[in-house]
């Protein structure tokens, strides 16, 4: 997400558009929408992206109200337009016969898409998802029901409590969903849970430094305020919506499970476990063989096997700190 | 021991319920990656004080992470 935002900035996206993008991308995605439908209910499935949209648009409009990108002069784009899309080089005399057939090309692209899904997308989520799963289990076993009823049962205090938990920590949108389901079953109000689902992914301690670089100090403060205020408003509103529709949240949670046959559930769970084990193996091997301990020589080329394939680009960096630093500078 | 059983059963239950949808979700993310050219979208984010904000917010909704 953050490298993408950095590259948008480089290509001349204005600050408001960047803030909007920085809110909606972590708060919602196709993967988190799918898992919300599975573990929560259709109302939450709609509310999460909707609240993300409103938060993002608000943050962006506030930013562009204060810094009019048009009044600042239409700066020529830092990159010539032609370079924005990879065009086939003119004048290459490749005979048409050597071009891959459309069928094999689309097959290769399909392979790329699947590889991206299983390696990059799941690779980004997997650690958080395991943590989310464990936390959901712990909540189910240990969180006293009267506590969550009392503190998280609804009202402004519940929203603020969830904000206090959600804002400093990072948990990706997909991984926060099992935690949300566990909290709901323990009697937390849907609104309070929604606040957690919005504030958890949108803000955290480590992304702050990147936000400051992209938006500036005041811009970051405004971003945080907008996320906090809009999330709480949506939370309060959602708690009014359920009684209005005559729905008891706890009764409808996870109803989507009945849509999937058992063999498919066991099959896909097995597949995910194997995929996760592969990621773990890959991570351990990578750690042991390639990374010199404790050094961060930014931009120092590593061996080809040391290059990280991330979002279809190759990064050669000697450590994670260095990788993040490069992305930030880019 | 009893607690560990509760936790494990709950984790397994959540994994069973969610994994078909997770696989669907990440494959959809892969589909977006190959069918949507991000560069073209970035061009939309350059101009327009308000338009660019709406477009950027909408664009970010389906993107994973």
C-alpha cells in the first residue's frame, strides 16, 4: 500500500487524492469484503467499504480544501505521459511470428495473476491473519461476557475504547475480521466493532512516519482526526441501524457459512494451511541464507536470489528497514 | 487444557468458515492486478480538486492491503 502511494505521489497525484487512497486501500479490499461476508453479515459487508469511502473522501476533501492543487498551478507532470504506460518500442523489427500467441499470452497473464494472489497478496496477509485467528480464539476463551457487554456494548464510550485500541495497532483489514466476529459474539455492539475494523487498519504507529512524509505533520494530524471522527459517527449510526431493521446482530453473524458445502470448506482450509506452511518455509530459508544479520546497506545489490519479488517488481535490499526506506524515498 | 481445546476449536471453526471466501478474495485481487492498469488510473488522480479525491477513494476500495 505505502509503496503504491509513494509512486502515486511521484507521478503527481495531489495530496487530497493521496489521503483518500491512503484511507480506503487499507480499510477495505476485495479480500476483506469476502471474509467479512463469510464471518460477519451482509450489513457489515456493505458498511465497511461504505464507511471507508466516506472517510477517504472526507480526508481528501479536507486536504484539498486547504491546499488547492489547481490553484497551486498545474505543474507539468513529473513524468512524461508516454512513459506512464509501457508502450511497445517503435521500430522494433520483430517478425510477427515470434510474438506469443494470444492464447499463450493470456495463459501467462492468468498465471501471473494467480501467482500474485497466492504469493504476494497472501504473503502480505498471512502473518496478520494467523495473529487475528489466535486473538479471536483467545477472546472466545477468556474475554468475560459481562465486560464486553458493559464496556463495548454501545454508546460513545465503547466507540472511544475501540478507537484507543484500534488506532495505535496495525492489523490488516482481512485479519481484523475474525477478531471482530469474536467480539460480536461476546456482546460487543456492531458499531463498536465497526470502529475497530476501520481504525485498526487505517492507522498505526509505524505508518505514521510515512504519513508525515507524504502529507506533512498537520496533514497527518488532520488525517487521524478524520479517521477517528468518521469512524465513531459510523459506529454510532450502525448501532441505530440494526434495531431499525429489527435485526439482532448476534443472530445473523456468520450465516454465510451455510452457503458453502463442507467438502469445499475442508478443501480450502487445507489448501490455505499448506500455502501458509510454504510461506513460512520460504521466510525461514530466506532469513537464514540471504540476509546478513543486522546490516542495512541501502541499495546495495544482493545476489539474484536475495531479490524480493513484491507486487511484481524486484527489490534488492539487504533488510526490511532498508526495503521500507527505499520505498519511502522512491 | 480445556482452554487450549476451546481456542483450537474456535480457530479451526473460523478457518473453515472463512477459507473458501479468503481464496475467492485473494484470487479476485490477482484478477484486479492483471486486468487493471494502475498507471492509467494514476493519470486520473492528477487533476481536479474534488474529482481526483473521489476517484482515488473509489480506486482504493477494492485494492488489497
